[in-house]
C-alpha cells in the first residue's frame, strides 16, 4: 500500500534483515544470517529495489556481495569496528558511531542508541517519534528511555534480551523476533516469551509468521 513509511522484518532465519521504505527511499538494516537462510538479493530483485543505503550493525556482515554485484547498494553505513570487504570500493562507505543519527528522508531517521563494542542498537523515528527499536545489543547496553510500539529483541530472543524493566520502560505493543525454526539453541528464550505475554505484548516470530510488516 501507499504509506509514508514501512518496516519489513524479513524472514532470514536467526539473523537480521530489515527493509525500511522511508518516503520513497529504500534502506536495508543488515543482511541476514548464514548464506543458506538469506534471500535478500532475491527479495530486492523481485521487488526492483535499489537500496539508498545498507546499515550494518556489527563488526562484520555477510551476503552483501551479490547486492554489490547487481548495483543495489547506494551507500554503506558501518560502525567503527567494521571489517572492510573487497567489494566495498564499489560504493561510498560512511562510518557512524554511538548516538549518531542517519537521516533516511525528511521525516525519517535512525538513531544509534546502544553498543556493546560489537553490535549496535537502532531506533527508527518518524516525525520525531520513536516507532521501532531494533535491539542488537543486550538491554543494559542501550541508552533509550522512550515508549516504542514495535520492539525487536536481540539475538533471536536469547536469554536476557527481554527483561521486565525494559518492557515497562518501552511499553511496546508488538515484539518481533528473527529466528530460525527448530533451532539448536531453542530460541526464543521461554523466559522472554513469558515476560512478553505477562506485559500484554503480542509476539511474532519469523519462524512462525514469516515476514513482519509495520506501516505508519
């Protein structure tokens, strides 16, 4: 549908890939986990997407080679500890740090609100209001104290990624966990699921529900 902003948390197994459509501009946050679970290049080709920017939240990332080969990356945003790849010479590489803001469009921006030295946590803002928290770090590594409708816990919903204190602070309506079906680590954590239910948060997982779409 024709809406100003759309966040799509894609089903790529236990790993993250989030497509943000921001007032006519397309961005990608990360690019999935292991190669066998990542279908971002096919997704981009099918939907005729050229990403204005790809935002990497960790020190290394996988599977961007095909996007680069098909000229689907306008710019790459990386944290300071990012390990450069041979194909990065094909587009501008821009470094971002804790508390930096990445302006996606006139009314949409991403803010880096947390880092544990390896992973970054990002908040998506629309017209000055936080709408999604993409938590890649553990809660204690985040500096964020606002309400947010959609919360994506870290690490496939691993133990400690969801705490009661965090849910009371955020008061999310929805939680979305990117996770592989029948994974060996038995994610998401049963304790985290119980906390979400106890706080009235509706949980979606990519394993059970596929892609999660959020429009605003």
